C-alpha cells in the first residue's frame, strides 16, 4: 500500500513526455527487444547503478532488487535467492553459460563470479525453464562482461577501480582494457581483493539462539573467520566481421576465505574457464541469425582445517547452446535452440556427503512471438533429457543411475493499452529433474549443521506458475507492480525430521517431496521530482507454505519496503537509500524467528575535470548501526552483516 499510494500521488504530476533510452537485457530475451517490451519481469543493473551497488559477492550485490534476497553465508559466500527459491531453482550464468561451480550444493561455496569486473547483471524473476532448463524454475541471474568482444570499439578503452575500507577493511583493485580495430578485438582484465574479519554490532550469535539452546555469545564486535583474499583475471579476443564475430577467452578465479560457520575452517577455491562464442546476423530469409556459446570449467574447492585439507570438491564440465533465429513470417518471429551440459562432480574426504556423479543434460526448445498491434503474444516449449550416474558409489546400494525426461511450456502476453500503460502476463508449466544431492546425499553437512539424506527414488519436480505485472512509464518516470503464484505438485525440500544422528550428533534433515505454493508481490518505481533529483521506491513480499501440512517453508525473506533519493548534476552525485525489512515470525519447524531492521546507506561521488574521466566516491553502509540478520541465511543466528562503516573509492574510465 505504501508503494501504491506514493505512485498514485506522484503519477499525476508528470504530464509531459521526455525521451529516455531503454535498457536491453541479454537474458530471457532471444529476440533482442528492449527490457520494456519483455513479457517476463526482468531487472537489469549496468553502468552507474551497478557501480554503486557492487559488493564482495554476487548475492549481496543484488540483495534488495525487488524479489531478490541473498543466502549470505557470511561476507564471502552469498548466492541470490529469487522469490524465496534458491540453489537448484535459481540458475546463475556468466555470459549466457552456466557457472559450473558447487555453490548450489552448499551455501558455504562461493559463486565463482567477482562483481568487480562485471559490466551488466540481468535478473529474470520467475520461471525461465523454457530457455534455460529446470534449474531456472525460480529465475535466472546472468552476469555479462566483455571478455569475448562482440564489436569494434575503434581504439583502446578501459576501466580502473579501487576501494578501501568498509566493515571488513577491504582493499580491492580491478582493471580492464579493450583494444580493437575493424577486424580484431582484444580484452584483458585483472582484479584482486583482500578483507579482514568483519566488524559487527554486538555478538555474532543472536540473543534468540542464546536463549533457545544456550550457545555462548563470544567475540563481541568481530565476525570470527570471515576474512578473505581473492584474485583473478581473463584474456579474450574476437575476429570481427560485417555481420558477426567469432571469439574465445580464458579466465581464472581463486579465493581463500573463512567459512564463518566453523572458526578453524577456511575454503581454498580455484576455477579455470575456457569460453568460445560466435554470432552472425542478417544471414537470409529463412535462418536470419545463428548464435552459439560453449564453456569448459575446471573447478576445485578445498576445505582446510588447521592447515590440513579435510574435504575436496571437484567439478569439471562443459556446457553450451546453439540458437537459430528465423526471419519474421506473418508477424511471427522466434528461435529454435539446442542446449547441452556434461559435468563430473567429486567430493573426497571427511565431508563427502554426496557421491561422485556424472550429470548429462540435453534439450531442445522453441520460442516464438506474435505481434498484433498493441498486443504481443509469446509462446514456447522445451523438451529435456537429464541423467545422473552415481553407480560408482557403494555407500547407497541403489545409487546406480537415474534418468528423467522433462517438458516445460509457457504462454505469455504484453498488452499496451495506452502509450504509458501496459499489462504483462505469463502462464507456465515447469518440470525439473532432481539434482544429484537431492537424490544421493547421505552424510554430515557441517556448513548447514545437519545430517542430510537424499532419496534416489524421487521423480521429477513439477510446477505451474502465473505471473502478472502492470507497468507505467512516462519518459524518465516509471512504476511496475506485479503479483505471482507458483504451485508445486512435488516440491523437493530439505525438512528437519526432529531426529539426531548418533555418530555426528547433528539433526537429521531429509529431502522430501510435497505440495507447496509460493506467492508474492513486487513493486518498483522511479520518479523525477525536480531537475537532477529522482525518487526511487521498491518493495517485495513472498509467502511459501507446505500444502501437505500447512507448515511454513524455511528461510523465506520477510516483507521489505524501501525508498531512495538520487542526485546527479555535472560531476557531483549523491544518493540516500532506506530499506526496511520487517520481522519474520512465520517460521518453519525448528527455525527461529528473525528481527527486522532498517538499513540506511548513502553515497557521494565527484567526477574530476580531467580527460581520463576520474571519479572519487565514498559510501556509508548501515548508518543506523543496526543488527542486520538475513532470514534467508542458514547462518542468520551465528552471523550478521557489518556494522556502520565508510568505504572510499576511485574509478577511472578511458
């Protein structure tokens, strides 16, 4: 109501149209239309907005985008949560190809993407299984960069950014450069970051947990074992043609960080990735466009306790897709695509609670759009074959192999009933094959503090979703309000059984199949109040229940509302943001409630009058010095966000 009331009060004050260029999402957008013309709800961060929002992790960078929260497993490992869904239901990609790490297996495994070098992030909220497979039933996050150049910049361009300070005393540096002529384009980037243990308000252990089980509140003011160091870089090149490009790149990511959950355990991670990509347009009257992308990833994550490697996780695999676009026929335009993935995962050592497994996915999909004056219809279907082979694991007698055929389809529409108003709706049926850990987990998982047990007899997960969004745009002013409802016939969830494993002493949690619903509201707006001053509004709400017993599902983000002011004139910029997260008292069995918080942040920037386009900035976080605990986090009762802090930075473009 708060957001809707503000919208009604402000809308009437904007009568004159002004011109503003629309952003273009590269995700969930096979036809390359503007974000305003997409049927599905998509948020895009790029340019100044992305620069101002950058945090140490992908999840924390996106936290607060309507419908998006974060797992926040300490300051070093945070994965996006979309509409209450995470892990294998939110697909994370880099340049349109999946990130083949182990972050969906365990939330203490960091996503192998550093926000310092990302140029744009697209967030598709809601089912995107049609284009990206069952693991996108909750949504998609795609981080894009220019490691494989797509066009000539006719010269040399680059960016350098450095940051110091904050609650974790960070020292960050990133640099990238692009050089090209008409036939060849080259890219290189490098980055490094180093942080100390995070300063926090009070104790890491919450008072609720202290009262519930007597866990001691120690180390006041510090989040022990939260320091980190990371570095990486990439080099890429492309051959450029009049109607397309062909390119390749190599990138490296390394990180060493404290896991927070265990005071003596650190994670040592490295990933090597090789990409190739090509796209050619304006080919002919039948096939008008060809696009292909493939990446090979060699990933390793070691958990080290007191200098000794306890567990090693490895994931090697290849993923790719080929997409053919056809020319418009009677106002119908679309694509036919083929997607494939083959990965081999291994867990070796003390915490090997999942087996070595080979996973293969192959899929065909079709997506079409029909434009009829003010109405655009979209429709498509996807058929996928998935297999999990764990036959080499003797721990589970029937852990041989599992095969699934999944089918997803969607029908959507965008009706523009005035130049300023439009209505978007999307109806989808989605199917997802169980992941290897949902099928075969059997062991102590110290990161979650549970003994996890899978079920090799699971069938596929099925859901139906309805999404609707009303959109208003008038020049620089816009407002979107949406609602969604997703019903799972066989949701695969990790449920606390109430029993305790005798050997490890950990509570036993089993993956179970049950009926579930997720429903919610999302709103965002931007209004130009006076010259150079904008007002932003945002809010979201999600409710998730187990329909078999009416229990609340765990780790569901509470109601959040927020507002902000933006000022930008010549070289001076300023912003003030307020986000109110309410108490979360709708908890699952054996889950503690979480207190709400008010997070106030501010940023001031000044662009120096130089040819190199140098900008100085300072950013203040948690100005009210609140105890901020994210209910979506497994660690919410033994970890919290940083206390009031100030960060200084400089960035330069050339």
